[in-house]
C-alpha cells in the first residue's frame, strides 16, 4: 500500500509539473504575440494590398480591348436645337445606353466615356482621352440637322476624309513616338526608331489598317440601323477633328435629324434611345466579330419599340419627291421635245404669209440653216452620280465595282458617276443596283461631257 501511494504521488507530481510548464509556455507565447502584434498587423495589410493589386492587374489583363464612347457637344454647347430637344441631350442618352450594353455583355471590353454628364469637353480633349488610353476604337455620337427646314430623315456614319488622311497619319506617329522615351526602361523598344524609313512604313501600314477598319465599323453600324427600321443614308467621308486627331479606328455616327419633327419625336422617346443604342451596339459586335473576336448574341429590339420606330417612318416619304417621277416621259425622247417646240414656232409664220408664195418658198431655206444646230448638239445621256471628293482621284480604280465610272468637276468638287444611259428609263432601271452600295445615288443629265441642269 505504501509503495502504491508513493507511486501515485509521483505520478501526480509529474502531471502537475507538465501542466505548470504548459501555462508558462502559453504565457511566453502571449507575451511574444503582444510584442509583435503591430508587425503582424502591418504584414497582414501588406498582403491584402498585394492581393487587391493582383486583382486589378488581372481585370486589366482580362479587358484586353478599350472602347471610347464620345457623346458630342455638352454644357454651354447645345449642338443643333430642335423644337423641344437639344442635340447634346440626345447624344448623351444614346451614348450612355450604348455603353451600359457593352459593360453588361462584353466583359473583356473596357469602356471609357468622354463625358457622362452635361459638361463641355473641347474637341481636342476628346481625342486626347482616346489617345492617352491607347484605345482600340473611338465612336462619337451626334445628331444631324438641315438649315433650310426641308424634312429629311435617316442615319449616316462618317469616317475620316482621304484628304485629311496624311494629318491623321502624323497624329499616329506622334502618339506612338512615346516609345523613344521608354528605351531606358529595360530596352524593350531598342530595335524601334520612329525616324527610320522602315518605321515610317510600319506607321503607314497601321494607318491604312485603321482607315479600313473605320470603314468596316461604319458599314456595320449603318447595316444595323437598317435592320432596326431606320433609313440608311450611307457611309460618308468628312474632315472632322475628332477623327483626324485620333490614332485608332474611329467613326462619327449621326443618329437622326432633329430638324425633322418625326425624327425629333422619335429620338425624344426611351424607345428611340434604346433602338439607336442597340443598333450601334450590334454594329460594334459585328465589327469585333469581323476582327476574329468572340462576341455575345445581338441585342433584340422589343415589338413595342419597333412600333415606335414605325411611327416615324412616314417622314421618309418626304424625300420621295426628290426622285424626278414625271421626267421619264418628257426626257426619254428629248429630240421629240425639241421638235414639238419648233413646229409650234413655225406654224403661225405660213398662216400670216399665205398670200405671198414667193416668200413662203424662200422661208424653208431658214430652217435648213438651223438644222446643223441639232446635229452639232450631242444627244442627252443619263448617268448615276454616287460619290463626291474634294480632289481629283483615279475614280475608275477607286470605284472599280461600278460600271463605266466617269468624273466631272463643279467648282472645287469632283463628282463621280456610273453608267452612261441613252434614256432616263434605262438609268432609272439601273439606279436600285447602285443604291445597294451608295444609298444617296441619283440620276444626272449630260449633253456630251457637260451636265445639263
């Protein structure tokens, strides 16, 4: 018994000692933790900041494509003004609606706005925003107008005029010359020198690609305007500063005519804003798809919005009187028109001088002297005018897809026509085919190489 009790006491002593050691160890750990608590907090915050930075870098890498959306005018610059709307407000609503659709459905696209509120942004600043962001695409949204009050409707999209292409190339060189200042940062661009001839060739190649892609984007946007019930007035060229000062593919789209009551009413509705934004968005998707990118499905326009769009269609009929409908019958046989006038002028002459036979015999010699005039005058012909430029170009080469391309000059403008038809009816029959490519094409009359107005 005494041995067993002694053994138990020893065992209890060991347990007590081990427990005491654990308490002492725990106390030491607590004291060390209290001493190093500040360092622990600093390290934890550092790790959290690193994680946030990595997430931002991952998001930037995931975007991969930057789109700049420019709502034209703003602030003290209202743009064109209708009976109850201002262009700056229409532009901003459509731009924001378009941007929201891209942000929602295209996760790989970073959207940058030149303005999101009613503020004035200078034209050069708008271009600088796109250039400094190294944007991949620039879309400027505007509203059209005519000063003479003539009702016109439809949409049109502009690309940079060929006359200003050289200035746009200079902008591209200036924006990309920043690589010279980056040579000291690891020598990434040591093999690149913007002043070399081969670098100039590279710039010109990139510039030509930008011009081609701008035209493709404009075509895609116009095509989707047509799908959603808007009248297509075509892709046009113009010298616009925001296009000239950007170094990436860029277009300026006119969403409608605020000077036409039906168009203004349409653009003032939420349905109109959705239709216009959807058209631009679907055009943007088609463009990216043509460049090989994976894109989401097209946005669909609701039936209610389509009915709103249909309500503005009667305005299109106001442009139909431009087509010279009554002219075919009179112009198909221009020789008959001249002949009908001449006999009327000759009929009273014989009646007045019926008593004088000798004079009536002498008078037929006068028409014989006048006969060479019709022979000297060349017959009327009809051509289809489809394009204009501010300088002379090789139209047959540029517009090789059109038959019998000819050019003529009026003032400082060169105008280009297709075909040379003997009758108005023949020209009118060929007009629909030309309008598939050039919606604004129309028939002009020529006598030889001179236009008859």
